[in-house]
């Protein structure tokens, strides 16, 4: 894809800015640098920074993977640059009309149970799970973005999901009615 | 092929791309023949469905309008040379809380718990150094009549300069009406009236050096905003010289609404990449991620980005040091007191483990306040005394160093009000280490020994679940028995435990007594980020009910220091780190009253510097306690508590007016207003070369600018300052003043603050004439700066710091100062 025009870019912004900011934030740990990173990514795209790659006929998918890859690299650069310590992903605040603290606590008991469990995974497990289920990337796309091998991605997802299942069972046996939450 | 093969999972997820037909056939055969495998696959699919349903629901912020505009503007333009301009960052708390950190500490700290040099043996060493103990005792007794008794028996220096400001004999007329709360709407009132004059103890007798021209007790001033700067939002400037922000018509709308928020939570940020031209203005607040990572399967993948994570890490917030601020542009410096001492013990633990502490763990104010200083007891009804001393700054002899000391009223053991204590004890699996739960049990045993009949204790434990293991009781045997039974196991769910603990504390509330939740944990909480914020909110809420918090940190492998700092801060509490039984003894035996009994809350300090005398100033430490200047008079703004007998010490490094300094934080000239715009609000005519005035900046040493790179900035000396009110010249004595110290505090159960003011004039004291306590405090600050590799350490070296500490050792009855000397040795060896 050559440099997109304003219309295309707006469409891409609309579609990907939020997922990308969220993803960047899971790496940088704070929203503002995540926004900077995503802005830089899009500016690179706008300036034709994405090489027209022959491989992959699906240009939309390719653009998506490219955006995630660039975002990830810049976010990691940012981290290395500004911090000796690498924050790991934690869910950002979920939108809520700010009820009282106690109510929040109770409500989140269930709503964020899953996010809390995610925290217990290793960063790389968490990252592939995010890319897979939050952003619907395929194994190969995840491999491209993270520069892992497809086998590694498969292994991370496998162990991550397994751990998650164990945690779910352990933490809330009565809640482990997965069929219910599928609905 | 079995269910434990990644391909099996891939198949369940419908990822068939990289599965060979043979593998696929094998998997499908397995699914058909093995019900267990089929169940596994179904479970995986159900989980996947749940993840697909719930993960995308996570909040995802968009870019800001300006950022989108900048992106669209870039369409078609060639790849640029310059970098993207970072946009002004909103220092929102939420963004800050989103940050989560694992410090790269590689373990090994664990099993060396009780190796800190024994205080007893230090005492012995000290005794050999010929410091008679009886003198020690005399010296530690608070002198109630300092003007009558020069402290020569205490201080061996001939001319002690410590200036004691007693404000005991004040008759405090409460101002009519609730001025503080009405302040915003109230019409302008005449300047605060003088309600009483301080009796100045010790100002004539033994110092002759510091002049004190009389303190005032004022009613809360009308209006929160200083005159002449109405409604100026505290925006965070984030400018890069020479680069115009590609802002379209969109205003920086974020700045106005949340200015107070921003300033309150702002920290400057040192830029390790050397971008000294970028002024960072946002909080670096990070939370800890649960350490389960360490127990996790560590994968052998060595991909980029996954290689920097050390398993089992403690979490320390970064601290960017306060910078020098020009007294003329930012004459007010405002901060909350802090009585936490945890940082000292944490640093000690690192040093004793032969490791250099991460700079984020070195909080200079906590190092300073670990030690008690010889400040006089307060007199009259006022809960604490204030002391100021100024002398040459040892690490920059051309500068002056001001020491501010507060001391809370001592309460004798037998007069301590009855206590209602709820121990909230983390018994999760991570506590199962010698320096955690066992030490915790011993520590609480020490505390129980100190309790009296009228004190009651309840115990709540939390792990995966929380529960009350001891209902409130006065029975010490029952307490000991319950403590003895504690065992570690399970995961950690701190939130519900905290709720239960506060519930119990409120249920058994003792009016007029000490009501306190004592949280003991390694801080390793598997709560999500939102839960952490709401937890903090809840704690702040509970603190209003009169139940305060003490946070005790244990262990080092995954200590969540930053969370405990915040909990103690929001919960009207204090935070101590227990690394040894000796430290437990300090907290629970020697300083029990300080730990338990709060005598004043929301204690804020505001210093106004006189630009005729002060070119620039720098608050040493207290980076996490900075307040906006408006917060000082805002009684809704939470601040630190002071306990019975607590001493609080703060240092300012001052560049005298007329001196040049290369370290001054300057901001760029304003684009839309000339410095003379608000000259009417200034006490002086504009100087020939006016420095740019940043009216939007918070008054305290918050970030807006990083030190200008190397450029020496001349500090204009003011001519005759005139009174801000009447336009008349100030009296000569006032013009000579270095600064005025203002204090606000509330009674522990009050919600209206009282104001106290004390001016300070610099008598030109040399280092040689400074008091031992002054020297010791300077040594502690030097130690902190060296450990942090501070840009401001000046001439400080381990050698010189040790000399200052020796000079300031004093009687040292407790042995802590002597221990400090041994830590200096360790630090010196480690850093060289």
C-alpha cells in the first residue's frame, strides 16, 4: 500500500487508533506515551513509510499487521529509552460511571476477574493472548508482529490458555461455568 | 499427539494454517476417541469465546484531536527529518495508574533477614567512643524553657544557631465563619488580621544570630488564588525549543479543567536519554504486577522485548529530583509533610545485601525523617513546634542550606489514648519466607507487649479469601495465640480484607482514642489497576471516618513499595518497612506513640522566598509530596499526618540573590503575554532583564522545566521591594528576611485548618557554627543524593558525608546515627 490519502487514513485511524493505543499502553504502561507512539506510527504510515510488500495478497490484513508491528517496536523503543524498567501490561480503566468505591470493588469482582487473571500470566503470554483475542490476529500475524516463530506463538497461547483455565478453576470454582459466559 | 500439544490448542482455536493434514487427522482422531481430550478442547474453546467476548471490552483510548490532526497533516509529505513533536501530556491520575512496573531487580535478597548490625553492638561501639550515657539522657529530654537554659549541655558547639519558634502561648481566636470553605466564593476580604503575636522563645538568649520578627496567626486568607493570577490554569508546559507545535484550532482543553489534579500529581522526570530540552510533566506512578511471573514457566523464547524482565521484582516509583527554581518567578514552595521512614530501611536492606538500591527507592525525605532531631517540645495547645536553622550548604559552600524542623507533641506512654487496632495481615503464599510472616509475627508480638488493658486488637487475615481470625479483644493471651496460629498460603486478595478490617475498626470505634488499621504485607496484590485506584479511593474515604492506616512493608523480592506509599498517603497513615526485628522495635516499642497516635493531620508547609535575598531555591526531597500553591489554603486537599513525638525535617538549598547558577530551571519566554503583564501583582518593578514569568506553573518545584543545559542564568538582584498590599517600601528588617515559613494543620478530628507563620532571616552562619543536628541532616541528604547520583550533589563525596555525619553524631542514645555511619561505609564500598 502506498501512502494513503486522507480518506483512507481517516478510515484507518477510526478503525485502529483505539486498539493500537490500548496495545501500546500495554507495553509502555501509560496512556500518553502510548498515544505518542501511535501518533508516530500513523504519521509514518501517512508518509508512505509502509513498504509495499509483495507477500500477502490481503493488503488490509497486511496493513493491520504492519500497524501493530510498528506500534510494538516504537512502544518498546520508548520503554527502553525512558525507563530502565519495563512495565508489564495491566488493563487500563474500563469505562464506568464511577460508582462508589465499594460498589466498584464488588462489581469488578466479576467484571475484571478475567483481567486480573491475565495479570498472572507472563508478559509474553499476555501479549499473544491480547493480540489473538483482543485484536483478532492470526498465529502468523502475531508471529510477524512479535517476531516470534509461529511455533513459539502457538506454544505461548497454549500455555497461556492452560494457565488461565487453571487459574479460573482455582480462583472461582463456582464461576467456572464457561458455557454460561459464552452466551 | 495429546492434549498438551500446542497444535491441539491451535486446532481448538480453529488455527489450521500451520497444522499439517496428518496432524489434523491425528487430533481429530484423538478428539473422537478420548472424552478427556474432547473436554479439554471444549474448555479451551469456551475460554477463547469468553476472551473474545470480554477482552475487546477493555477501555481503549483514542488519540487526541491534535494528534489525529497532525497525522492527517502528514499525508503525502515525505519522511521527515525531524521527529514527531510530543504533545502536551495530560498528567491524569488514570494514565498514571495505568502504568505498571517491574523493576529489574534480580532476586537473591531473601534469606539474609536478620543480619543488620545489631543496635546493641553499635551502642557498645559508641560507648567505647566515650559518649557517656547519662549525658545522652539529659540531652534527649525536651527542654521546655529554651530561653532560660541555653542548650550548651546538649550541643557542644559554642554558638548554636538552632532557632526555636514557640507558639505555645497563642490565644487562638477562631475566625468567624467557615472562611476556608467559602473561600472560593467569598468576596475579597481585608488582608488577614493579626490575631496574636508569638512569644519567641530563645530568640535573644543564645543565638543572637537569627532574627525573628514575629510570627502571626492568621485566619484563613480570603480566596484561594493569589491576587493577580485569577483562573490561570496550571498547564504543563512541554515545549521543545525551536519546534512549533502543529496545533490546529483545537484548544488544549485538557489543561483547564484538571489543573489542580495535574499539579497535585506532577513529578518532574529526569530524562535518561539526555533530552534535557523536554520538560516532562506527568506522573510516573506505577503499579506492581503480580509476581506470579516468576513462578511461571519461563519460556525459552528470546524474542525482542521479552528479555529484560527479571522475575520476582520489587516495584519502586521513579523519582525525578526537584530542580532549582527562581525565587522571583516561583516564590512559593508548597508541600505536605511526610513521616514515612520506609525508604531508609529499604535502602539499608539493599546495602546490607551488598546491592546498590535503585534510585527510586531512595526518598530523601524519608531518610531525613528516619532520625529524630533535637527539636523542642511544643508549648500550649499547639500540637507541634517549628524550628528553623540556616547555614552554609556543605555540598555547595556558596549556597545556603535551610533546615525546617517540626516536632509533634510527645505523649507519655501512660497517657496514650486507648487504642482500637485491627491488624490486617497478608498470609498469602508469598509471605512464606523467614523475613516476612515469621518476622511479622515477632513484630506484632512486640507491639502486643506494649499494649495496655484499655487497648483492643482484632486480627483480619487475607489471602485468597479474607476472614477475621480474632474479634476485637483486650485479652493479650488471645492476641498472641491468634498471631501464633498464622500461616501463609494461598493467593492474595487484599481488597476484601481491607474492607473487612475497616468494618471491624469502625464497629469497635473508640471515640477520642486511636483507631487504626495496621496493614502488614509484602504488597503483592493481584488486583487489577482499576481495583487499585478504587481501593485507594475507598481508603481515603475510610480515613475520613477517623480510622487511620499504618502500612508495614515486609520482604524485598516483590515488595510493592509504590502501592504501600500510596495507601499510607491516602489513608492518613504512615509507612514503615520492617527489615529486621530491630526495626520492628523502633516502630512498635521506641516510637509506638508516634506510630499510633496522630496529633495533627493534613500538615502542609508553604515557604515564601524573598527574591531580594534568594535567587533560587531547591527543596531537597519531598518530590512525592509536592502540592500546588493553591492547595495550601484548600482544606479539602489531603496532606501528611504527624504523630506524637514525630520529628519532620525538610531542607532547602538556596542560591543567594545575585549569584549565578547553571542549574536553574528556566522556562521559555511566554508567547502570549509579556512578563510585565502581571507586574502589578509583583512586589517589585520589573527588573532590567526580566526573566520570563510562568504564571501558570505551580509554585512548587514541579516540573515545568528541566534545568537549562549549562547556561548560567544571572539572577537579578531586586532593589527595594515594596509591600504587596500598600505599595509602601517594606521595612528594612522584612527586606532582609530570607523567607517566611507558613504551616497549616488540622486537629486529628477537625476539618478546618489553622495557619502559622514564621519569618527567617539568614544570620550568615558558617558551616562550622551550625548545630550538630543540622550537620547530621545535611549528611543524610548527602547520602541520599550520592545514592541517587543526584545532579545536585555538588562537592559531596562519601568521605565528606561521613565527616559531616561524624560531626553531627551527637549523643545518639538510640544508636541509629551510629548505624548510619556503617551504612555510609557500605554504600561507599558499593559505589566505588
